[in-house]
């Protein structure tokens, strides 16, 4: 009788099963992505605290060579995952993900080592509040922010240009505006990438096979947001 009612209503049982199956796949994908991101953030936080609390590791910040090597390894592993098809190849994707996370964590630790412990704690707290708030917003809003991906990429290029200028311009207001712009852009990227992970009626979304790329994208959004928030707080000192 139920099957007949479904047929009369124009709903095929097989179609219902496919929809249910797709939702389960997407749910597993979301859990996997956020599980990986949580591990990445804990590793990064561990390196940041170690470099800031340990005098022995703190001295490494005076050696720029290690920081440069970490950045190069981070970029190399990211290019391997994104451009060489390794993101969908197990266990190569997990190995590259581990290398990327370690090298990126060292890079972030080098950036934060010059900040005071108080400012660093404030930056972590503010970043956590912003990330949780924007994630909840991205989950429940009906507005599709993924359509703005192209426009936001243009703003990212402009931000990179201002970042190059910031190396040569020693103006406090300029650096504060640059940090605020970066925090705003990566806050928007966090919303967009979260919606691409959640899927649903979005114009752009990640495939369940791209869980490594999705995790890296979300992780980089959070890390960059944290760095710009840290710059904002440091500008007041």
C-alpha cells in the first residue's frame, strides 16, 4: 500500500533510496573532513605552544632557514595534492597531508613566536569564536555564497598585492587595514568552503572523493584567519 501511494504521488522508491544514500555519503564526508581538520588544528596548536613556551624551540625562530624550508615543503606538498592527482590516491594523499600539516604548523609557529603570550591567547579565542559562528551561519543560511567564489578570488589577488606592498610600507594604519581586509576575505572564504563541504542546493560543492582537498582548504581558511587576527591584535602593541 505504501508503495502504491508513493507511485501515485510520483515518488519512485528507488529514487528515494538514492536520495537517502546520497545524504549518508555527504554526512560521512562532512564528518571525515571535520575530523581531519580538527587533527590538523591540534597539531598546529601544539607546535605554536611549543615554540612559544619552550626556550629551546624559541631559539629556532632566529634561524630563518628552517622557516623557509617549512614553507617550501608546505607548498610542494600542496601542489602535489592539488595538481598531481595525489589527493584521491590512498595512501599518497594521507602521506602528503601529514607532510603538509607538519610543515605548515612549523611555518605558523615561526609567525607567532614574536607575539606575546597574552596576544596569542586572545587571537586563539577570537579565531575560535569567529570560526564557530561563521560555520553555524554557513550551515543554516539559505543564501548560496559559493556563487561569489570568482569575485572573492579577485579580492584575494588584490590582498596579495597589498601584502607585497606591506613589506616596504612601514605605516601602522596601512598594516591594520591590510590585516582587517585579510580577516574579512578569509571569513568569507570560510563560509564559502563550508557550504561547498556541506553541499545540498549549492552551485559549487566538493565531491566526497575530495575529502583531503576539502580538509586542507578549510584548514587554510582557519589558519589564515588566525594569522590576520593576530596581526590586528599585534598592531595595537
